[in-house]
C-alpha cells in the first residue's frame, strides 16, 4: 500500500444539511451532488489541497454498501485537522463554522506547543480542529 489517502468520507445523518454546511458554511469547493440516480448513491465531493477529496455520504447508505450496522458518531474516535498559515485564520474559520451551524467544542486558545487552536463539531458530530502551528505550516501556503 502506498502512503496516500485520496478520499476521506464522512457519514452524515442529514445529507442536505451537511451538504449546505460544507458548501455554503465552510465554502469548500464542490461540483455538487452526484449519484442521485442510484439507490444509496448520492454523494458529494469537496476539493481539498493536494488532490485530497472530502466526501459526504449518508450513514444509512454507507451501512448498506459496507454491510455493517449503523452506529453513532464518536467525536473522540478521530479528528480532522485543518492547519492555517496565520493565527487569525483560526478565529475566522471558527466563526464561519459556528455561523454555519457547527457546535464550538473548545474556543481557540494557546496550545502547549506554542500554537493556537480550537475545536468544533459539524452538524453530524465529526470533530474538526482548526490549528495554527508555527512549526507546521500548511504545505500549500
């Protein structure tokens, strides 16, 4: 296996709400919803840096496709980190996420490693960390 991830798919309870959150609230670029013509097929892809895609797909459809039972989201099972180039971007993104309907879990504050970060949960409970780390700037800065 090559050390690469090309798509990160989030299971969502309310597909339309989540689509609006990521497209309108966080302004992630997308070509819209595809696959509606297939039962269990509606999915949306959002373009991230480095060719990575963030996808949203209904939890019921993931359960159907994988054959696994649907389970509740555990916000402490993993986090999605978004590093920014400038400290003030953390606050800007946290405000935009809250305005779009995110739940602010931890307001942005100084970190133990000399950075600045905060946490929010998207409408389905997926945990995002918005981070300014002067030691680890984003690669596409």
